[in-house]
C-alpha cells in the first residue's frame, strides 16, 4: 500500500538549534499535513499544505510542499524544550468509499537538550 | 473546548472481554474516522463515516470490530473478544473537508 518515508527517524539537538525533517512518497499527494504527537496524546495538526511549491509558516515552523508533489519538509527554527515529541507527515488518499483517509509516515522523534 | 473528545482515555481489560470506546467529533464536522496506532508507528486507518453512513472499512478491521455513528454525531467503536494484539492507541478524527483533527485517543491494554 501507500507509504510515506520520513527521515530522520530520530534527532537529538541542543536548545536553540534549527531542525529539518522530510517526508517522501512514491506517489503524488494533493495535500501534505504535518502533525506533532506528545506521549499519550493524539496528533495535533501543525501545518497543512494544499499546493505544490507552497511554503507555509506557523510561528517557528515552516513547511514546504514539494514541486513534484511527492515530498515535503518541515523546519523548526530556534528549538525549545517543548518542541520535544514525534512529528508525523501525512497525506490523504481518496478512496471509492469517498473517504480521504490519511496515510502516515513512521514519524521523526525529536529530543531537545536544554 | 470544541475539539474532538474521546472516552475513556485509558482502558485495561482481560483477553476475551468486550470493550467500547466513544468519540465526540467537532460539532460541524460530517466526516469521522477511526485509526489505530501501535508503538513506533504512525496511525493506521480503520474506518470512515460520512454523517451516519459507514462508507469504508479497512482490512485491519476484523469481524470482532464494529463501529457505529447512529445519529451522525458521536461514534462508538466496539471490540469483541479482545486479544492481546488489540493493545494499541485508538484515535478518532473528524473533518469537514480534507483536514482531519484528532482526539486525544483511547489507550487499550489487553492482558
């Protein structure tokens, strides 16, 4: 089935550093979503991208929708301890039943050392 | 709080017991999804409702699983005769169009 490949799997950084992570797919997606998940909680939407080439910011977060529609990256600038968590990329797949079910990557686990 | 809510947040049960989880979506959202997430993985799609109609089910949803959304608002997910392999986080999401918003999840542990 459809899979999204996220890299890196994990990152250990110092507070204040910038972070970059990406997501690739063998198939085209028309939307890319980035979520953050804290332990024991559900994913929280960070950024949604709807157009190829689109660059969108949300505070210290910036994400881009690749021009080929097969990749996306997420940057976090000036990381702080509360950025710790698992970051997932996701893309919707249209199905015969009319759903836009999301396919997720395996996540990038971010650890920030104060 | 007008986000997606799920109840209970945690459930511990013995193998063979039945469990039921509830999801209350964001009120104006007509689409509701259930996902399952195991350790180290992203969420995986289980089933989809548009209003009260269940329009899609994943092959992950064995016949021990059943989901309902009787009035097109809240939804329930029932697992009958639970097995240890059912231990996971069960996530509900709702949307009006493409962008899905997730609840906090129900973590199930089957002993």
